C-alpha cells in the first residue's frame, strides 16, 4: 500500500505517530494498522454516541499494545447503544461493527461507524423514525 503525505501531515502506524516535513510517499510493504491525520477524531469532537464509539475504536487502533482498557470501554458503550437503539439500520450497523472489532479489523470498523454518522444525525434531529414492528390485523 502506498500513502502520500503533505508537508507537516501525520500518519499513525501501529501506535507510532510519524510527521513528515515535506511531501513524501510511503510504501507499506507489510500488514500494518494506520490512520491518516484527517481520519483521527479528537476527544472534543466525540459529541454523540456514535462519535464516542468511533473515538474508542480509534484508541484500539492507535495503541495496539494496550487494547484491554479500550476494549472494555468499547464493550460497555456498544452494549448501551444496542440497548437503547430502535432503528433497524443502526442496529445492523452496530452488529457489523462488533464483528469487525472482535476480529481486530479496527480500520474497517471505523469506516462503518463513519458511514452511520448521517443516520445518527437524522435520528437525533427527528428526521429518521424507527420502523414500527409489524402488527397483525
């Protein structure tokens, strides 16, 4: 995999933070977990339940040598989200995210969480209503 970075940009690779002083291309020749600076969420931006979940999974990816604490927090947060969520699409997404996290596919989980941000925003604004269960006539 080849990554191109601009001057001053950072990349997080297997827990290490690299900042480049000029435009550079990096070729990753083995299997690593990484995040580009633009994909990193600051704690102050974790203002909704899904953004908090993103932040927790991000911690798991960025600090692979100490996943236990973040994994425990993830389990609690994920369970709480599943308990209060009534939207079928959101519940399906949370199930898929859990499979990815359990399989240590954190980058894929982050992508899936980001994809649910618009749905979460719609739910929070009242634009998306939960699907009512089928009622027999």
